[in-house]
């Protein structure tokens, strides 16, 4: 390959890296828009919280400390992990949920796109992030496992889905509050 070809490849790589880093710089603003849209879609998916489900309410206790680390990268890792868990929960056994299918699909697509964007921007190579990520991952796994077990125990009935939907709303609102501080 000649020198001119190498220069062209180098310029393409430089431009791609620059564009990618610009997208990552605007990630908090993009996340706020995605979360705002996701909250609207959660509302649109179902109707008001059914009164008959009030007695089944459960406290899952979101581990808020996973969103309070010192490094922004660690927060991004935690948010990515949370989005993955939410996507997983809202991707199975939804037959009894009786939600608007279009809104649900848009909600899932938005989460998936945000996960992809976060994965592209998050620094995964540095070891001090790895430790925090693992500790946070365990806390988040425990939290989302409670929700998953709750859904299974209730056989994915309407009330269990409505309670889970309300919990995901609260979770997204906590992420939004953290992103606004970044």
C-alpha cells in the first residue's frame, strides 16, 4: 500500500474516533432524553395503577449507592447495567401484562439503543473501574433478582407487572436525577 493510502486510512480512523468521542461527550444529554421518553412510554404502556394491586405492593429497595461513585465512568457502567436488567425484565413473559404493544416495543428499542451507546462509550479496560463495577454488579443483580423472583412467584400476573412497571419508573427517575448532576 502506498503512503497516500495509509494517510487516507489514518484520517478515516482519526475522524471516526473524533466523532465517537463527540457522541460520548453528549451522552448525559442523550440519556436524559431517552429516560424522559422511556418514562412517557412506561405511562403509555399501561393505564393507571390498578387499585386491586395496592395490597400486593412490595419494596425492592434499589441500591442507590451504585449511582453515587466518584468517577463518572463508574456511574455510566452502573447505568448500562441497569438498562440491561430492565431490558431483560421487559423482554419476557409479558402476556398477562395487557400493555400497549407499540409503546412496549418502543420502550425496549430505546433501552437497547442506549445500552449499545453506553457500551461504546464506557471505558472497560481500567482496573479501578472493574472493582467498582463488580461490587455494583452484585448489588444490582440482587435488586433485579428480587423483581424477577417476584414476577415468577406471582406467575407474571397483571399486578406483578404493574408493580414492576412502577418500580422501573422509580429506577429511571433515580438515574435521571444522577445524570442531571453529571
